[in-house]
């Protein structure tokens, strides 16, 4: 059995009710549910939430909400791994034979079914424990600078002061859309960003964190451009 778990707690602070806030005509979480359904990869699509309103929206768009998440893993300190371990353990307790599990973030309106499918295929390699979405940094991270309290500038890696950015290796970061994993890997707490994982590389134009009102505004504009509005 292959299962999607969509974490969606109710207590978002910087963008209140972010997971069900209307984004281009439908609740944000609906994009993740729809992509999971269209991928054809899952026997069950479960939303892990502590919030009944979010649960009702998830049910409306075709997900299942078979439990409400305990409060001890629904606060600001709970990690994604905490939520995933709880959900996978719950599924095991139901005597479900869970094989592969995909964590899909609720705030991923640019997620595509074909990217989910590509991650799923990677897990058939016995050496791969996780497959997750990633993209490139738009600038050479080796030439990043920092500012101290007085505003003074220093380089994080001063050894690259005179190195041209085009001569430096490209760097990647987590795209924050999905994290396929074998059920045993989640339950044992294996680290995702490690040698036993594969990255599914997405174009930067389809990656946007949505943590602040400014992020939300930019995501709406980007979505409009990509959809040709």
C-alpha cells in the first residue's frame, strides 16, 4: 500500500489559516490533494491535521482524515518527521501493509502529478530510502555574504572572494513540495538529506516557499504567469 500524508496544522502564525486560505479560486491544500489524486500513485491520501475546519475542507476535495493529530505534535515545535512518524505508525496500527509513503506539503500550489510519479519510481531502487523535490540556487552560494549588527559585510566563504560564480559548482536546495520515503525509513527516523536519497530536480520557476504575506503575493503572481492569466 502506498500512502500520501499531507501535514496541515491549524495554527499558522504569519499567514493565518494558510493551509485553507483561498489561492486562485480554491483552498491552498486543494492543489496538493488534486496532484496526489492525479498522480495515480496512492491507495490512500490522508491529511494529518489538528483542526476540524481543515479536515472538512480536505474531505470536500477528496482526501481522508481518519484521525485528528494530537496536540503535542501540532505546535510550533513539531517537526515534519514527528508528524510523519505518527501518521505512519497510525496506519500500521490499522494493520495496513504500508510500503511507500509520500509527505506532500499543503502549501505547494506548483506541485505536478508527474513530479510525484518520478519520485515514486526512484524508490524502487533498493538503495534509495527517500526521493524529494529540489531545485537550484539562483546564485553561487559560495559567494554569499553576511552582515553583522553594525552592518559590516563579510563573506561566508572568503576563499572564493576572487572566484567567478560561473566557475563554482551549482548548489541545490529542498523545494518544499514532496518527500517520498519507504515506510521503514520514516519510522526509524532516517535523515532525508543524505546519501540514501534522490533529488527530483524542478525548474526554479515552479518553486516558491510560502511562509510570509510577501511570499503569498509573489506566489499568486507567479501562478498567474505560469497559467497564462
